[in-house]
C-alpha cells in the first residue's frame, strides 16, 4: 500500500500537526507515503463513488437476468416481476431529491455511507425472501438506500474537480459506474445458475465493504452552507405518494382495466397530489425541488435526455430478458453473455464521451446518442417469432453506443448548468428523473405490452380453435413468465394442441414486444429534441480542458 522513507524523529510544531492516515510515523522513524495524495485524490474519489454506483447498476441490470428464475421459485406472475423491479426503482426515485437535500445539509459523504448501510441490510433481506411480497418489500428499502448514495455521489465528484476538469471526472465516474451494467448480467446469470438467485443479493455485501473503505480514505466532507437545515415534508409526501399512485394505477390497468374504480381512483389521486406539489413548492422558502432550476434550458434539456434514455433502456432490458430466456430458451448465463453486446460499447463510449463532446459539442453528442437509441428501437421493433440472436446484436450495439454518449454527457451538462452550491439538489433531481425514466419505461411499456399481448393472444387462440375459457387463457398468458400454473395447463392438453398454444403465446409476446419498442423509439425522439435545448456555450465551458 505504499513505500517508506526514513525521516528524523522530531516533535510536531503547532504549525505542523501530524497529518492524517495519508502519512503517519512508525516507531522506527519511518513515514508512510500513501497512495492517496493531494494530486490524485480526485481520481480516488471517482473510484469510491463509481464503485458505489456499481452496486446500483449491477443490481438493476443483473436482476433482470434472474427474473424468470425468481418467478418460478416464488410463484410470481409477470406483474409481480414488474413490481420486483419497479418497487425498487420507485422508492429510489421518490426519495432521491430528499436525500439530495439531506446531503447538502448534513454532508454528502455522511449520506453516502448511511445509504450504503441501508442498501446492504436490505440486500440481505432480499436474499432471504420466501415470498414475492417479502422480496418486493425488501426491494423498497433497498431502493431508499440506493437513492441516498446515488444522490450524494455525483455532487461529491463535482466538488472534487476544478471546473476545467469536471467533465473528465464525471465521464470517468460514469464509466466506472457503467461497468456494473456490463458485469450485472454476467454476475446475475452466473450466480443464478451456479448457486441461486439469492446469492445475487449477497454479492452486494463485499462490494459495499470495499466502497466504504475507499470512501473513508479518499472522500472529504462537503455540504451546501446556504440551505436551511430542514427538509420539505409536505413536498416529500405529495411527490412520493403522487408518483406511487400514478405508477400503481398504470400497472393495475392490466388486471383491473382502465375503467375500474381502483385505477381511476389511483390516477385521480395521483393527479391531485402532484398538482398540490407543483402548487405549493414555488411558495416555500426552501422547497424540496427547486423548480427554478428548470428555467435554465440546459438543465431542462439534460433532464429530458436522462429521462428519455432510461425510459427505453428500462423497458428493453425487462422484456428482452424474458425474450431470450422464454422464447429463445437461453440460460441466465447465456443471456448475460449476449447482453455484453450492449454493455461493452456502453462502458467504452462512456469513457470517451467527454472527448466526443469536445469534438462535436455537448448538444450534438446527446442528440446523436439519442438518435442511435431511436434507430436501435426501430430495429428491435422488426423482430419476428423466427428472429434469432443475429437480429439482436446490431441494435444492442447501437443501444450501447447511444446510451454511453447521451447519458454521460447529459450528466455533465446538467451539473454545469447549476451553481456548485446547488450540486446536491441538482444531482437529486437529475437522478430522480433518470430513475423515473426506468420506472415509467417498465410501467407504461409494460401496460402497453400486456394490452397488445392480451389482444393478440385472444385473437390467435380463437383462430387456432383452442377451446379455452377466460381463466384458462389467463393461466396460459403466464407461460412466458415461467408460471407453473401455465405449464400445468399446457401439460394436461394433447401434445399437438399444447405445441400450438405454446407457439401462439410466443407469437403474441413478440407482437407486444414490437409495439413496446416503437413506443421507446418515440420517447427517444423526444430525447433528441431535449438535447437540442442545451446551450452549447454554457455546457461546453465545463467540458474543455
């Protein structure tokens, strides 16, 4: 951990107090020269905070590979699997801004460490889950912990670098954290096959321990001295409850129908709560979300890009995993290997994103990245029941390149648009809207997917002459999520009929998948328009050396 050089024994003067763990004197009069110096500390900060975000990206991207196995083990439906993802993401997004404010008030390093502790404890509970509701509840707590250290990490990196190097620092932070997207499917696939999906959650514990050690050694405390030491509880309640009601209403539309009193009540409640939030917030002296930040078009555009890019990515990863494992019959590990076509270009281009922005400009970097994502979704929408792996590789690569550039550059552009003192609040909003992108990608994409799948499945079964009542069709629709009831339903039918129904279900899945991908392409085009809002001069000043 370093080299030693002899020094003369002497007592420290009042002006020269013994410095911290970075240099200490041994009994033999040797001084230890630490690996962490003032010259390289900022890069150790990137390593510590980037590794913290690896916990999030491994968890999100890796669990998608394990979802079919979790569904079979815990008897969870497709809707239950959606909640396994969305309960985590909704808790993550809803508490992000609050933790951004808490980080500004009480210290960003402190909030980061507290968040890691919550995340690790919840990960252990996830691994011990015996029912789907146990798992979903633990995922909520896990999301709260993830929000804490995500909200603190980006302002920590921003504070560690001078303005002229901040773009490089954030790009490297995104690249380090992005390795979790590459490792997630491999880790999830390997652990699910070799041990159990439960070990995927236990895997978080050793990574968190290393992260804590690096954070304590390298990260210095920082906070916003201009804010008052309180959190807007009214804003926190209204935005959290409003978002939860909105997502729940969208997801329940699949089973209850859009006209049901439950769905209507949830959507009306969401509208009232969110309207109250936007009515009250501007009148508070120290609001949870500083809506005035969105008056800056660069900040608005960066948030639009972050939301749009994650909307499509969340929906794609969820449904593509089911496609690989339940349509193409891939194992979890093979699914993780295929995802390398997406994650490797993602990490590579996140590393290069700062250079690309310097060459062609921040605005056009983000617009180009979102355009590549839109093209990838259009190619995914051409998938047919007979499409194999080859048809997936090109759009996966395009997705990785586009997301790697757009996501990383939007982080830099968003942080460059706000004063340093507001870094925590701005980062919290950026993070919240990005995670909400994933939440709504899975929820809205899932609602569209299920509506299209149900419509197509009913038509195909009727055309095939399958004599099944509504309850039978409901069980058959669970086939692609690994439902034991669906498999039992097939097993009691004649082999030729079972094979026909199996093919029909796969065709319905692909039809619905294509429709969801068209929606993601449309949202990506909106992301292109958002990128064009960014003022090149303001963002570029933080990108240049």
